[in-house]
C-alpha cells in the first residue's frame, strides 16, 4: 500500500501513514466503519458511500470530532464592541514591553544559566550548567602560542576571559561566560594578557594596550603588526609594512627594533630561542647571538613549540612535527580539513574532512571526535585550559574537550 501524500510504502490496512500522518480511510455514514480513500461502496455493509467519502480530512486530524462529543447548536447574538481607543492602556502596554525586552537582554548577558549540551549532536538537550563544568585558569605557553598562531582572538587569566563577540566588540567574561564588561574596542586580534594589561592589535593592526583596571586604551605603535607575541617585557611581531620582517617592541623604552630581515609569521619561544614559521621553512633565531638556523626545510602552516618539538600543518593537509635538536620529522595525521590546529599541554585539536572537531591526546595517540560542526562555515578556534572556543557558522561556542559538552556563548 502506497501513501498518496509522501508516496512511501506502508502496511496494508493502515488508517494513517506512519511517516507523514496522512489519514488513509473514511467513515461509512451508514454503519460507521472505515474505508480506503475514494471507495464508492462500504466494504462492511455494502451501501454506497457517496461523494462525501472522497473528501479527505486535514492532515493530523486523527479522530473526527463528531466521535469525541456532539454539541447542540446555539445561536449567539454578536457582542457590541467599543471602537474607542484607550491610549492610556496602549502607552502602558508599550512601556511594559520595553521593560520586559530590556530585562530579558540584561538577563541573557548577566545570568549564569548558560548550559552545556552534547557536542556530538545538534539536537541534544541541554544538560549541565556552565559553572559545573568550566574551570578557569591562565592559559599555558603552549595554549597561548597556539591561539596567537590562529589570530589570537581569546585570552584568559585566573578570573576572566577576553574575546570579541559576534559584533566584533571586545568583551570580558567571567568563568560562567557572563559578560561583565564591553569595551569600546572592535576587531581586536593577537590578544596577550599580561597581568592587568591586555596587549592587542586593533582594526588597523596597530599595537595597542588596554589597562583592564582603569579601562583606558592606548596605541603603542602605529605600524601594521601581525602575529604579535609577548615575551619577557617585549612584544615581538611581524611588520607587514617592512616585508613581513621580525620586530620587537620594548614595553619599557617604547622603542621598536628590527631583528630579522626575513619573511616570518607566527612564533614560539624557548628561552633565548624564537622558533618562527618562515616563507618556505621553519627557522630558529637566537636572541643572544642573533644567529639563525633552519629547523624544517619545507613550507608549513603555523608552528607551535612543545617539549622539544615543533608541530605544524603540511601543504598536503596533514599534521607533522620536527625535533628541534635532531631535526628528525614525522607526519602524525593525514587528511585534515583546514590548515590550522590548536594545542594544549595534553592534546592536539583539529577539524576533519567530516566537519568534526577531533582531539588527539599525546599519550594514547588515538583521535576522538569531540564536536560536530553545524556547517562547514568554520571561523576559527582558540583554547583555554583544554576548553575550545570555536566559531561555528558565526556563533561562538565553548566545547569541553574531556566530555564533549558544548555551550553557545554568542549567537549571531
């Protein structure tokens, strides 16, 4: 038997389609039994059904109301309605609506009721409150270098998280993801949080600083800076206006110095050594001797230092690593979807070709899916204490990488 609406095969004798709910029979006006659609005679009493049997009931009307109850027809006189407008009631209603809307916005921005849902499903019910899952502490060096390799749009300490919302406005969040402060700063990138100072580049990529205590901002260098990274009271950056060379801004003397006349990109630090992603290789720069060395002689996307190794993405969309002392290299993963990854002290995180976020632990080396993206409009990822901040279809979400729970922070 085929459903006339969805055209799927259904069991013989069905009264309703189990797929779309379309009624498949009609009631005999003589004996009350049900018949198949468009039947001319009742299959139970043999009497003609008449033209009324061809009229289908609306979809979803599973039981005729005549079989539930019958009500005596009544005649009602139309009620006289006053057409005079009570402006006092209208004004009060508008004011109440405005207050309710304002209160709802305040609640959403300041309440602690942001909750977690299952990160491997788009339809799972919310399960846990934010504060019951998320713990906050300052990002590690590995996390910081990873974040800055991916535009550095999130930074954190023991109390607060700084990031941009969906309007690209810089905000401060507490550990429950409540917005406690919105700053008059837009398109802030390469966030470096040092004590009460937040160093960043603005929409013109000028080097700026925000005093999180006094809430004052200041432009430190009117240059086009990228991959800005704080180390030992200096801000190291790529000067895009000078052939993407390596510069250092001394915070104490407020002076910039050119260190290396080569194309450089993101950077990691290990003592006096800076590891830099070059135009066609990974190089090291000794800040004491000013000597350079080639660590890996192939083009890569990004590089992050951890425990004697530099991790990177290859041009064949795989993740590899190289030993900085022996220069021996190996490919860890193949077939990733984006030329970016992020790292914590425990694991590597990347997006696969199936639009899933994966976690690869350094210990067991087995990838685990921790989040399913809602679309392929992936806008980047940052990491704070093994929690991923991902931009999925323009929405900012935080993913607990240990239990695959996620929560929406800013919705576009």
